[in-house]
């Protein structure tokens, strides 16, 4: 087997090695069927078992209540940017958003096609380096929307804002789904592209409260209604079967580790290792996110000069630490340490960063 690198790309991201090995075994012959998992009919009993188990594991791991529906959709979180306002709109009611970065902006842009959008809080004044505090949504909005984690800027919500009454809170959790224990009941809708923290690209997990399904206008195209996919258990059309299968394997691995409470402890430890390197570097490494808004999943930081950043990136890549270049809007470097990143990878990166500082400060 070729030596595996430590993959710090923000997505598609690293997957659990046990899940990849199991998939490798099933690639040519799944459970004696003589077919690859990728060849199974989405209407077959063999695939139906995979589909059911994947959904059941989501419910078990996240404690999803019975009055919430679990959907496997396509089109990524970007498609949910318009499906959320389309399905949650209410005549005469504004839609309220918090702007914490690039993906929030994209969601806001799409929502404007369906009515009035109010941006009730933003961290754009400081290049999205923090999560706004004391966010106040009105009690007369159709819904509220936040982005749980901001991959580009390395910020994450550590306390969920309160929403008045029974107004639904929608959250894009693409890059922090299952990174820590949450109370699903605090949300009306949770959605996440799988390719960062729970599986490969090609499938989007949507969790929606059942009472919200009837809001969608009747003249909405069939495929754009969550209700359509609920009624057909995400099998209205041929779904991304392979991607769902890979998510199932990742969930099984997570369950074997002890579930989300266990991975939260690991994630906090991994993040602390890297943030300690930044904080103890005497300014050689400068974190982009304010300490109380730091992400558990994406550690963003700059070096003294762009030239040093480029050299650091190249040296790291040569040592098998790949995907560390920061987004162009922030520059610097970014270590994405999702659930599947082993703590050993973070330790190797931390040791490299210490050595790089000693040689170049």
C-alpha cells in the first residue's frame, strides 16, 4: 500500500482509514452479490439495507427526534442555499441571516430570490475573524439562518443563538456536522455537504422538522420540495448510493470510537495542540480567528511574510502534510482537522511547525 499522507485539505477531506479499507473490500463484490456497491440498484433489497442503516446511524449518533426527517439529497449545501428559503418562506415575513463569511454571503444571495432578507448581525467589519455575540432575531421572521462553521476564516459557533418562539433556526453545518454534541431540537433545519466531515462529495445530509414541510408553495418544482424526498425516503430518483454507503461506513467508525461525545474530546484535543503552537510562537504564527470564536475543524493562521508562508507550505507538502495553503481571502495557512484526521497527523504537523519556526524566525 502506498504511504498515505496527512490530508489537511478543507474538502473533499480525509476519510476514516477503516471505512476506506471496508469500501475497498466491497468495491468488486458486495456481500456476495457479485456486484460492486456502485452497481447495486437503488431499488434493490441490498441497497435498501445500506440506505436504512445510514439514516438510522444519523438518528442514533445525533439523537434526532422522531418528529424530524433525515434526507439524503444532491447538489451540495449550495443547493440548500435556495431550497431553505424556498421551503421555509412565509408570505409577508422576512428571512433573517447572520453573515459570518463567504458561505453565509452565498446563502443570503440565494434567499433574496424569495423575499426580503434581513442581515441581523455580521463580522465582516473585521474580515470575519469572530462570531457575533448577542444575536437578536425578531419574533416575526419566517426563519433564522446561521453558518455553523466557517472553513475559510476558521471560526465556529460555540453557543447557538436563541430564536424567538417556534421560529425555525436553519444551520449550514457542512464543515462541523458531528464535530461536537448538539441538541438537534434547537434547529428547524440542519444541512451539510458530506465531503468535509462525514463522507465523500456527492451527497448532502438534510435534517428537517416535520411540521415545516407544508410551508413550501404548491407550485414549486417537484424536486425542490423537501416534502417530495420525505415521502419517497430520499429515493424519488436515483440517489448518490455510493456516497451514502461511504457515509454509513464513516458513521460506523464514529460509533465504534464512542460516538460524538468521544470525537468531541478528540477534536478539542487536536485543536488545542495547534492553537497552543500558535499562541506560544511569540507572533511568528498569527491566528486569524479571535480565541473565543476559534474553529475545532479549521485552524487558520498567517506567518510574518507571504514568502515564508509559501516556503512553509512547500516544506510541509514535501513531508506529507498536504493541503495547508490558506484561502486567498485570508492567505497564510489552514489546517483542516475534521473528525477523520487522526491525532497523530496533528501531532506531526505541530512538530513540523515548531521546527519551521526555529529555523526561520
